[in-house]
C-alpha cells in the first residue's frame, strides 16, 4: 500500500520515542527513582503505533498496562508521561496514576486497567455511548492474549456484536500471559478464531510488521464504524520480562534472541531504506530527534515538583456530587 512519507516518518519517530522512553524508564529503576513496578512493551512497538496511526483524533483508546507505545501513538506528550512515571505533579495524571494508569481524555486515551481484561467491557460501554449519541467515533481496546481467557472478554464481544457497536478489539498477543506461554493456556493457534463465536470478523497479522498492522487497522476502523465490532490480533513478542519484578526464568535466552531479530524498528528501517523511501541520513535525523525529545522529557520530569500533600484527595471524588 502507498503511505505518505510524512506519515511514515511520524510512525517511525513514534516507535523510536516509545523504545527510547522505555529504555530510559528502565534505567530509572536501577537508580531507585521509581516506586512500584512497570510493564514495558519493548519489542511490541509496531502494534500500538501501527493501530493508533490508523485512527482519527475523535477516536478513543483503552490501553493495556503495557501501554506506553499506545499512549505515544495516540499523541500524548512524552514530557508529561515521563513526569507521571516519576510521580511528579506535572504528570499527565498529576503523579497519581503512575506508569500503569497514564491517561489523557483530550487526546482520546482513556487509560489502562490493572485487572486482566478489565478494560474490555468498559470500552464496550464507551462504544455504546458513542452510538447512542450519534458520534462518529471508533473505540479501540488493547489487551493481551491472556485476557481472551477471561469471562469479561467473551461477554463484551457478545454484547458488542449484538448491538453492532463501533468498537475494535485489539489483542496484542506477545506470547505470554505473565509467565505462561500461549500454547499452554489455550488449545487454538489463532486467537482471531474466537471472534466467529460471536458473529464478528477476526483477523491476525504480524504484529512486528508495522505496515501490516497499519493496513489492517485502517481496514478494521472503516469496518467498525459502519458495520460493528471486529477482533484484530497482532502477533508479537515482549523482549523484557512481564514487569520489572519478573526474574524471567521461564524462557530461554535463545528464544528471546530469535525474536530480537524480528525487531519492529529494525524491520521498518530496513524496508524504508530498501525501497528508497528514506535515506540513511533522514532516518538518523529522526532517531536523533527522538533521543533528544526523551532526554528533554527526563530533564523536565526530574526538575518537576512532587505533588503537594494537601492534594492527596483531589481527583479522587467527583467534586460536589460526593461532598
């Protein structure tokens, strides 16, 4: 398919931003600057960026707890994301959400859910709201392979199908439900096959090929906004452990290295160069700009103040309605 050069540049830069953001964030853990844990999507960047590149500004997403790429893909400010990661007052959620719950309504990112598959029925509710109000909007919900074994996944797909809601279900199949390989927790090889149980189409793509992801998401968005829900599965791999607290002892180094060879950034760069769409210098400029952007984001975050104690109960209750 033909993709405009500025669109390709934007997609490559956002993948670079995601990778650099997370590599920087991982280092912050070793420096003792982050409380709690974090979940990184290194190796999965094409899934989040590719899908979000196919969306329109009015569309909404629900991210996974591994959602930095999805958030950057939807247009969030990396400075405020980094500040949120460090729990600072200038964070996108004023330092109260942390890396698992980064959200920004203004760009259509409605946040993540710490419960496996917890966001899926909520996304169905958002899609129902859009349909009832006559809003031309698609709601996208990202979730992992393990979530497709939860009851809420099946209930949500059933309702969305019955009501023909404008919701795109995106399963980011990174091969592991925490420490269990997908082959051990389901008896089917293609997760997209589960869509047929609810009378909606399902499609699987190579989640490390951003061109495949983007094209499939474009087609899916048009279908969803006019016909109803669709399940899109992006088959990818997480290079890092489930979280920063994961010892990562359940898979071999050889397996991880084999998947490293399929790195989505590497594959996109090689194709852009091979097809003469970009020069090496142009791509280097994009990479340098992404690195500078994340460096500036870190400087902004580290210089930002901690949330004031008196703001502890702000944003918890809905104003006067709960007073």
